[in-house]
C-alpha cells in the first residue's frame, strides 16, 4: 500500500519535499492510516507534521474517546496535535446557518484545518479520502444532477494545499494495513446509521450495484472519474483561453465587463456554459457560489428573442442584455458616463430648459452644460455621429428651442431621409437600450426633435450650401 501511495503522491504532485503538513485525524481507520503513512514517509520527504482533530461534540463519551486516541497516537509518534471542540447541534440551533449537520460539520472542519495551517505555516493539508469515498461522491453528485464538475469527484490535489494521499487506495487495503501495523482506531457509530445520503449510498446502493450490476462498480466509478477529469480539464483550459482572448480580467468586481453576444453564441454549447461560468466567477470574485441555474439563466438571456432583459445574481451582480451586447456589472448600474454624467447612474425624471443664442444652460439632472454660439461658415467644425457638438442651420429652426429628454410622440427626421420617424422607433432601430433613453439630451424646436445628442442631427436643420447663419451647440 505504501508504494501505491508513493505513486499517487508523485503522479498528482502532492508533495515536493520539505513541506509542513497538517494531517486531519478523526480517529477512524482512514485518518489513522493517513497519519501512520505520512509518519513513515516524513523522513523520505523531509516533512513536518501537525495533526488536527475536531471534536464535534455529537456523540458524547464516544467523541471524547476518539479525541484521547488521536492525542495518544500523535504522542507516540512525536507529532504535535491541535484539538478543537465545537457543538454542531448548538451552532445549528443558534441559526448560524440553515444547513444539515453533515454540511455544517464539514464547514467547521475545513475552517479549523485552514486556520491551523496558517498558524503553523503549513503548505499542505492532508485528508484521508480513499477509493470508496470517491465512488460514493460520484454517485451522490450523479443523483443530484451534477455536471462534469461534480462527476470528476474528489480531487487528489485541490487549491494548491489540500492533498489526499489515499485516494487510490481501497478501504480493504487500509484495514489490512492497520491490522498488520497493529495500530488501533475508532469506529464512528454514526457511520452505521442511514440518516445521511452518503451512508445510504455506502450501505444500500453500492452493495445493490455490486450484487446485481457490476461487482467492480467502485473500480468502474474511479475509472469514470479519471476520464471525466481529463475532459473537464480540457474544457476548463479552452474556456480560460477564450476569456483571455476576449481580454476578460481575472476580477471584474467594481468594474464589470461587456461583450458581444455573437461571440458567446458562436462557440460550441458546452463551451458557452463553461465560459459563462468563468465570467460569473470573475464577476463575483469567488465570494458566491455559481450554480447551474445561474449559468442557464444567462444562456437563456442570450438566446432569447427579446432584445433586452437582465438576470440578477447574488452580491448585487447583474447580467444585462442590451440588444447584441451582454453587460456584466456588480453593485452599480453600468451606464456610460457620456450619457448620465452626474446622475450616479440613475435615470433622471423629465427635464426641459430653454436655449438662447449665445449662452449657456445647465442640465442639472445630467450634470452637463449646454453652450451655444454663432459661428462663421468658414470656421465651422464638422462633427461626426456620436459627437456632443453640432452645427445647424439657424434659419431653419422653428423657435423656441429647448434641450430636454424624450416625450411621448416625439418625431425626428434622420439625416438623408425625406420623411420623419418616431423617436421610439429610431431608438429601437439603433438598438439604444431602453434604460438609457431618458438620459439622452434632445434639442427640440416647435416642430420636432432636431438633434439627438451624441447620435444624429435632423435633416431639416442640417447645414448646406445655402445656409447663412450657423448655430453651434455643444454639451460639456
């Protein structure tokens, strides 16, 4: 068994030599075997070991006996042992989290191990999972409807710190090893009760599969894990390269990001889900768990027929569709400052200010200044689409002139067109998001809108060779 463990350690790069390892020891056969194995390998790898035992306080005297056993085993091997006591029942009753005792216990264990590792300067935390644990985990995840992420099971080496040297060893091999070494261990009485799903899988489902379907089902599931892990790693690497190509930052918290939906829908469906997962992880910076439901909602948003919509996620994160664009933001509205400067991202109410020549007027709702002046034709500066400055034929304007935001029934004559169209239809045709439309300043005279600031000038007031008086309007 020791040689098999050496092979696993080397294959998965668990140890390089000289590490300080925190060994999680519950007192059961798996963890006691792990402690003994690492004690035997310590001189070979130059390891420093610290044992960690969490007393859950669930089984009274039995839990205390396990604690004493772990302390004794560590003392006999000259290994320091850190013990922590918690009362999981009390923690759950206090309403700390609405979770099962099994989940709460796991959370407390990992929290304890990680904190201890930081305190003693450990670079590895060793856990005692083995082949049967792997098979049980795969079946649990399969029953719950997991994807590849769940079907790749328990990782031998995770997050650069958690290692599982026994992951390719069977329970039978562990028990034989302890017997030949003459090492005592405890049997957790709760493992015999089928209260937890894992126990039911261990005591009922796996024996059923072995008896009626495949006597080597544990081996088959472990092979499946190896295959799935390779496939998953390939997908993950490809998705990461795609995000790098799209120049998506590792963290978008506080900044957000935007991309063309056609980019996303142009890659294979399996990669679409993986890329969206990566986008959401970047957005939430690992502070919230991304579920398949979150990913599916974003995919549906991209594939839907509606040109606009949004998906709200944990942590005040929002994924918004604006026609062909997907915008990801967190904790704020993702609104371009050129359109809503000074509004804090809020959509303003109705506003309307008279325009005089020459002069200045402040649009308080937008935090902008409108400046007007007359200019000579020879000094007129051409302003392209998207500019916040424009020159128009003043004699063709039907005064009074105002700067305002949209009103029901507004019409506009885009340059180059003979007729007019509804402003609403123009916004739709130009794919201007609905939430931005009230923030766009409009220059309007008595007849219609003559300039959509930052977008288009009306044909009716455009400067031509017959223009005598040119008025310049700019928004600063």
